[in-house]
C-alpha cells in the first residue's frame, strides 16, 4: 500500500540543506542536525561529569554524515524540528486534550485519537531524518506522550527498547520531541554512545514504583561516566537506536517535562510477540503487509476512535509484556 495524505511523503533528507553540528569528546559524539544552513555559532552541551563544546558545521554530505554518526554513536541530538512557538502550541493542544480525556501519559498510538501527534510524527523534517536512517519505506509503529510532573520522583532506568518490543530487525529508530524544556533539572534523557553495538543486554524487573517503565525493566551493568545528557529545547528532538542504552532522571523543575515519543520501523520488519500488531505507513510503500493498519485521527477524541485506542493500548502492553520475558535475566519480587 502507498502512503496517503501524509505530510512530507515523498521527501528525503537530500531535498533539504541539512546543517550538522557535532563535537567529539572522549570518544562520544553529540550531533546537532538542523534543516537549512545556519551561521556559525558555538553552544555548550553538558555531559555527565564533563562539558562538551559544539560548533555549527555545515556539511556537504549531510545525509551520509547523519547516518554514519547514528550508526557509530547510536543516537542524534539535538535535532531542530519545530520553532519553539510551534512546539508550545502543540503542548497546548495536548494539555487541552488532557482536560477532556484525562491522563495521556504513555497512552499507546495516541495519533489514533488526536491530530497533533500525527502532525508531529509526519513532519517533513522528522521524516527526512527517519528515512535517512532506516530507508524510504517507513511505518509509524507507536507514538505516545511521556510526561514527568514537576517535583516528582518519576524516572526511567537504563534500558534498551528493542529488548522487549518483539521486533525481528534493527531497522528501527525512536524520536523524542520536546514540547517543553528537557534538561538535567527536568530529567532529560541520557544516552551511552556506542552501546547499541553490543546488542541485547540482560534486563531485570524492579518494584520501584517511581520507575516510569512498563515493569521497571533495568540494565544494571552501565558505567554512567560514559553517558551523555541529551538536553532539548522545545521543538528539538533526539533520535536513538533500539539497542542504545538510555535513561532519564526525575523532574526537579517547576514545569512539566513533556515529550512526544514516536517509533518508526522499516516495512520489512515483523512483530514476533503478537499476531495482530498494527502500524501506519508514513513514507514510501509497504510491499510486505506484516502489520494491520492503524486509523489516523481525523478529529480529536472521537468516541469510536477512543474505543479503538483502548484496545490498541491493551495490545501494545501485551506485546511488550511478552517481549520482556525474553529480555529478563533476573526478576526482583
């Protein structure tokens, strides 16, 4: 089937002048990728225990450079997607929906009940990066808001996404788009550069009620001195590989930390833990048909869509629960 009515369908990263901003420090690379040329400037990025300096560098081979850096380090951050006012407008739409619907945190496939998430997930700049990283034929497998309330202990332990998602391939990338400031104070993500190259690592379940993850799944053997912080301003995004070790601390700020998280897979990838998994084609064509078709929202919180989303949410949790059984090394009870 062909992508239909998707913002940005048919674009590739080569359609734009990509500026890539990067620095190397102790073997790790934080990449700043933006669309359109920017004047040279220097910014500072904080790492665990050290500070990185990044310089704006326009590169002729931006597409190859982005992919090479992603394959080397396992993530790209920060990537400017939206202007800050546009990002804050999407936050306002999300919070308006909360007032009608209730808690949207970690609701699976939220683009089936709200229009804003699909607009974010199919933004041309997002799809430019995604198609550069995993190819032209792309499914949106999941999308959810991740919210940390101010002055709360909620955190995310070190983990790998692909360890429990049930997917049979590595042609996958996750985007985390900030709708509010995400920094060290508010609990932004941390990544371990190059950790994806080690493949699957053993996870254990924990009973930590403040752990945001589905069952508190945790990788213990992580040297945090190797980690870098991925601070994002509203409208900036990070993209990470499914084997990249990542985590985030609690929100000690006075504002909510809100992000939209979207997961993309190449169309040839299969689901191994559920026979009724679904997705939406957002770029190119799907010659495989491994997934049923999600229905994108045409309005906000329409009753029939809300009912379908509840079942989809249950299926996603069931899939991840089955996948976790394969990822565990020990279980804490």
